């Protein structure tokens, strides 16, 4: 694997070369964080915070203490990949099939010094973790985190700059999730914060404007497809918009548990994961009603990724897959 630390501690951002995942010799890299992740025979059972579909049948997950695992058989088996850090990795985004980024917590003294040397990050301070990352392509990426932390790169991570001033988040709320839908970035956060990237047509190119919703509680993530945005969060609350956020419909999820992850299946149906271990599958493309997916045992899932015929999950008890019923099958 090829890792390149980005922006010292602030990024805890790692460039993951899939050639390395396939078995190439690791390249050297600069400014490693202190301790590589420990090798484990039961790596797939560690706690994982995010999982990404890289290509058909290929997935990568990141999690606690720098753990990284990958699967090339649709999630049926997992192999640990080398990781140069042992800090928690919280979010993952692949720009293409060859390069991905992970962000999370840091904390070592060397990285703090690197942060102090990076003038563009001084206002953000050294104690704020990055919580979510999204790359639109190999060059353009953005990461967000605690207390309105927001950084952007337009050169593949060689340089980063703070764009916190471009976010309509005057109270400095935590930012938990980021997604790209219909060519625009959306950011979800605590206490009802929902931001949408403005375009030239809106007259505020590059800025992120507050989107009003009928729910004032925290949003933990965003899922969606062309023409549809779904935000989800505390106490089973999920909202759907089909007009770019101008109006919202509350989804009847059937749970009071916090919603921690969501994804759209290839056939358009929505899957949401709840902290109590429930997996909720929409009956149709609209998400108007949900049924519970049957599971041998429940555990909290923090991320979902959709394969062709299975759901890949990352959570408190590791990574796993679950077959997804066809539309005409009955779930309970």
C-alpha cells in the first residue's frame, strides 16, 4: 500500500493505492504518524467506522486504531492491509479505483508541530478531528469535522486550505457527514445543520448555504441519488427531498433509535442502519415505508455500502455482508 500523510495531524488523511492492496511493495512516505496499526488475525472483527465500494466486488473498510481491511470477493472474506497509523480512522472516500482517502483522529507531537507550521490551518486548532471526507475526483476533495472544521484540496492533497468561512454555520456546530448528489456537495451536522454547496447559478459559487428542514435535531449522514436527497439522524428521524431541499417529507422509519448509516441500493431502494442494530429497507424507491431486514444477530452499524446483491456493513463487531431481498420477497 502507498500512504502519504496529508497536512500533518489535521488530515490524518491517507492516500491509499489500490495497487498496494493488490500486493505491490509498499512505497516509502514522509511524515508518518507514530505507530503503525497492529497486525491481527481477527482483523475483520475489529470496530470499523466506514466502508467504501471501490469497484464491483471490491470494498475497503477503516476503523479503530488505524485498522484497514479490504475484500475482493464482495465482502465474503477480508484481509488486513498495512496502515502507518494507529489512530482512529472515521471516514473513507475513493476518488477512483486506484486512490482513496481516510480521515480521523490524530494526536502525536510531530503532527502537532506540522500543524503549527501550516499557516492555513492555524485558525482551526490542533484538537479537532475530521469526521467525514468526500473526493469528487482524484484532485478535488473536502473533509469536515468538529466545530465547523472544513478543509479542501484541489491538487490531490498536496495542499489543503481551510474553507470554514464559506460555510453558513455561525454557531460552529459539528459536521458529521458529507455527500455529493447531482453534482453538489451536502454537509450534515448537529442541531439541524444541513448545508448545500451553491453554484454560479445561485450567485454564491463555492459557498455552502444553510438548508431549512422541519427537524431541529442532529443529522448524522446523507444518502441519495439523482433527484433525491435523504438526511438521517437522531431518534429515527429521516427526511427526504426531491426538489433540492426546497421541501422535505418525513420518512416513517419505524424506529426511535439513532440512525447511523444509510445507502441506496442499485435498484433504488434505501437502507438505513440504527444504533440498536436494526437494518431498515424501504419498500420502494420513495422510502415511504420501511421493513426490517432479518439478521442472525444485531449490532450497531456505522457505515453501509451496496454491492450488486449484498449489503456490506461496518460496525461495532467488524465487517460483514447481508443478502438483500429482491423487491418481491417478504421481510419482517
